[in-house]
């Protein structure tokens, strides 16, 4: 069973930055895509950013130009650099990985943007 462990969440002021990391228990070469989702209270979980094994990326319109997703194959890690954070970015952020058969989720990390 693949395990995904997120880290890097926390409390940050508006305009600040955070870097989320997700370490997989197996080589990330096996995954077709990896991504970050978020869920705010009372809202549905939504895709924030995704990246394919070939490095193709896609972003939610609300984070384009502010967030950057990247892979570190040597460390089996997918990272999410978040800049110019806004209060609307407050949510639990989840790491996701998909292979040909399964979709795997991390336990989530809280990001709170508040002054």
C-alpha cells in the first residue's frame, strides 16, 4: 500500500509563502500523475495543481502565477511552492498520486492564511 506523507503546512500572513512537500513510500516513477488538492470548510475538495510523470503541469485558475508544483524524483517527493498567499487559500491540502489502477491520498496538512 502506497503511503503519502505531507508536511509544510501552517499559519502564514496574507502575502506570505509556504512550501508543501509530499513524500511517497515508493518510487514516484510508477505514478502517471501527482497533484495537490485542497478542501476548505463547507466546500468540496478541488484540484490545486497537478503534474504528470513527463512534467506537464496544470493549475486551478485561482492559483495560476502564485503556486508552482514540482517533482523531486530522487527524493520521491512532490512539492507545492505557494507564494502571495490569500485568506481564500485557507484549507486542508491533500497530496494525491495516481497509477493505472489506484488513486492514493495523504492525510492532509492544514494551511491557514490570516493576519
